[in-house]
C-alpha cells in the first residue's frame, strides 16, 4: 500500500499540502495511508531542511513548498513506477 507523509509543524502550508495530496489520490483513484508528522526529530530522519515536506513510500520527494495536486500525481506515479 502507498504511504504518504506530510512533514511539518501543522502550519497552514502543511495542511494545504496534505489537502493537495488527498486531491492527488482522488484524481488517481487509489487508496493510501496519509500521516501528518509534526515531530521535528523525525524531520531529520528524512533529511528535511525546510517544511513542509512530502514523503512517498519513505522517500522525501519535496521540501519547502506546497505542491499542486497535479505535481503530486506525477510524483506518486514516478514512485510507483520504480
């Protein structure tokens, strides 16, 4: 199963990124587990330098920006393709 994590302290940008990730999943018509990680010590584990961060299947794919749903769709497809 696909796993998506939004890394951030819970700010407006983090919440918006999470919403965009959910929209991307809807567009793709797939299920995924989405988790919002607010523990700063976990950010370091992923190498995150600026929030919000987006992790797909334990790989940091974006940091420091709120991606559009279409961009997240592309990232999900790339991760799934291997």
